[in-house]
C-alpha cells in the first residue's frame, strides 16, 4: 500500500547531511532524496523497457520535486508500479494538503543523470556515500520486471 510521499520526506538535517539521509530505510531514501538515482538504476537494469525518466517539477519556490520512470501509462518509483495518473494525483494531493495552491509540471527527462542533477540541484551519484548505485539495484531486485518485459 502506498503512503503519502510527504511522510517519506527528509528532515532539514537530512537535507543538509547526506550521511543522515543515507542512513534512512531504503523506501524513505529512494522515495525522497534519491528518487533520481533509483529511476536511472531502473533504466540501467531494464534498458529495453519502454520506460523513460520523468521529472515532476513544482512551481518556483515550492518543494516536492520527484523523478520516476514511466512508459506513458504505468509509472515506477520507490513504492512500486502504478498507473502514472494515480502517482501524479497522489503526489499532488499530498503536497496540496501541506501547501494550498501547490502546482507542478511533468517534464520528460532527455538528458543523462549528471545533467539532470546539475540542472535541478539534485545530488549526483558521486555526492552520496560509496555504494549508492549498488543499493539502488539491490532495492530494485525486490520488484518484478516492468510490465510487458
């Protein structure tokens, strides 16, 4: 069962200290703070899937960005597979509950991970403790392969 994304967010201390963020359980870590790492590890694990990375980018000054993968109908993030429309609706509902008027746009990501990180102030893989990529792949092993694969 999915939990609201806002319950998995990093604390201010975890935002400031990557080691505190790293120490969180896998679900929390890959749902908020390392979602982009999980998305790109997914693409590496299943390169022939029709899934592509997408960025949910909030309006300026608002929090709640999220990177996930989608084939245009089904999405995958740290909580597993679900219809993309449901992922977006749940994310919006969670952030609207915290910040009335919250809005975001969904962007297709067509750049490498390093460029995505630089453009959107995300921690690059080398900014995490060693092993982030292996941790992402180990986490992915708990999920079935993408639908249609």
